């Protein structure tokens, strides 16, 4: 074939794409009851309209037998009717697909051009739609090519330190920035924008870090007065406070100066707070994002002094309170994917064995209590390898059942090397 003929075929192909795209109606067929796919369909619709097409989103159940236009189909590989349509149109079925994977297919039958985005699951179908939208926005519809995609890294996440309240800060919220962020943290529009951006960049995990989140997030049946209404900041001069209180492993994150100068910025009951975080976690779920909560230890800000709760590692009331708080967290939030801990932030002079024994009695048994209530629930437990030792961690947490995924979290290259040496010596 001569170069002239190749060039001619390429120009004809571009003219075909142009004729069926620019200035005409384009339909995007997708499951109307799956929010993740609908999110991608809206991005795809916007990309098409920016290119000059009139795009409409239509339930996938309403695909007509024959039409003369360009159409997009977003759906699942498990949809047998959709796969039959793909085969009938002359398209190649996707091969073996891993979770969050997807396939892009192009078919042309008579005057109908169909672009297929097929996901291994709902998140995969969402990624297919987002990929199509990005291609169209950058290269136009003529840039779409057939492909099979799968994640290279299974868990792709972001860590965010969340200052819930001056009484339940993240870790070192000793400044104006953290205090101002507290209002943002309780703004659902912030979370929607943040989670949308995560989904578009293919993140599927978020870890929300707070030293002691329970008073701002749950109402523990045996300790109801611990739950905090409203959102408060500390209205103090932080430049004066900082030199006297910063550091010390975060132990002075909530001082008398802070508690005496609280200012309410949002009137909200604990029941409304729970409804808020359920909405956040549902929205994350609808973007293919798992939600985790991770703490430092030992902190009981917001609960200190109530029912005899203290920061003492030997306080049996504190141990019971934390264990029941962990259980209540999973009971309250069905979409919470996991919880994590840090050993040693406020455990001076304790051995790794003592730290891990305390963590098992509180967080470990709290998770096991939740599993008794929800035996089929999958839970991820993340243990930050910090100021502890792996043999002590594994000894105390060997009681977890097989439905609890246990992950180590290392924080430095030196710790990672120690972890690898221990694992290498264990097999």
C-alpha cells in the first residue's frame, strides 16, 4: 500500500469520527443505579460537549436495537446481555480481568459507531469512563484506541490529618491553619470535591488520621457523655502558646488554655455528626474509595476525666472505653473499611511488649468484638511500625481471624530495612 493511500485512509477515518461526533447527538448508555459509573458518565458527557457534541446520558436498559449515531456504552463484564451485544457488533470480549480493571472496545456496524467501556467491577467501569473522558478532552474522539487496563498497585491512597475539633485534634494542631481547617473538615462540599479528585486520579484508599476521633464520631453506649456536640476551635494566641507546649510527642495538644478559650463554629449534635460521616463514607464508596481511620496512642482527648478515663496505660476504665469505642465505630459506620494504630506516641518507658499488649486489649479486641456482631465483614487493620518491634506485634495480634487483613506500615527507609530483615529471617 502506498504512502498516499495510507494517508488517504487516515484522513477518511478522521472524517468519519468527525461526522458522527461534532454537532450531532451522542448517547452515553450506562447503569443508572450505580453512582460510580454515573460519575464517570457525567465526566464523559462534559468532555463530549466541550468538543462540540450534544451528549445525553441514557439508562443502559434503553439501548435501541438500531440507530444511526455514535454511542458510548459503560457497563460491567458480568452483564451477559452487554457482552452479547459486544460480540454481535463484532467486538472482542475482554479477557481475564482483575479488580478495578477495564477494557475499551471500538465497533462499527453499518452507520453505528460504538465505544465500549467495560469494567471488571463498578470501579473498573468508572475508570473506563474517566479514561474515555480524558482521551476525548485531550485528543478528541479520534484519539480513542482499544485497550485492556489493570492496576499496577492495588492500594493507592492518601493520608490526611483531620483536625475534628480543638478538643479532638489530629496530632499537632497548634496553629491558625489547623484551627481554620476544622470548619472545612465539616463541610460536605469539601469532601465531595476532594473525593471526586481522588477518583479522577485513580486513588482508591484514604486514611483519616486523628489522635482520638471517637468523641467527635461515635456515641458509645456505656460512655454516652463522652460524645461531643458542636464543633469548637481554640481562640487563643498561638504564637504565645507554641513555644511553651509544642513537641513533647504531642502530649500537650489539648491544654487548659485551649479548653478555657473554646469558640463554637458549628452547631451540630453527635447524631448529626454521625449522619455527616456516613454521608462522607458513602460518597467515598461511590467513588471506589475505601475509608480508614488511624490513630496515635495513647490519647483520650475529649474523654479525659469522664467516667474515670485517663491517659494512663494501666487504667482499666480507659482500656474498656477504647475497646468499646472501636466496636462502636464499626457498628456506626458500615462502610468503614479499616482502622489503624500507632504504638508509642504517648507511651514513655514502656517496652514494645507492653505497648502491644495494651493495643491488643483496646484496638485488637475492639475489632474482634465488631467481628462477632458482623461475622462476614471484611476489616483491614493497619499497624504503624513505630516505636515497637515486629515479634511483639505479631505475638499479641495473632488472635485476628482470616477476615481481618493485617498490614504493617513503615515510616522510614531504615525501618523498612529492619522489617525486611525480620521477614527474611522468619521463613
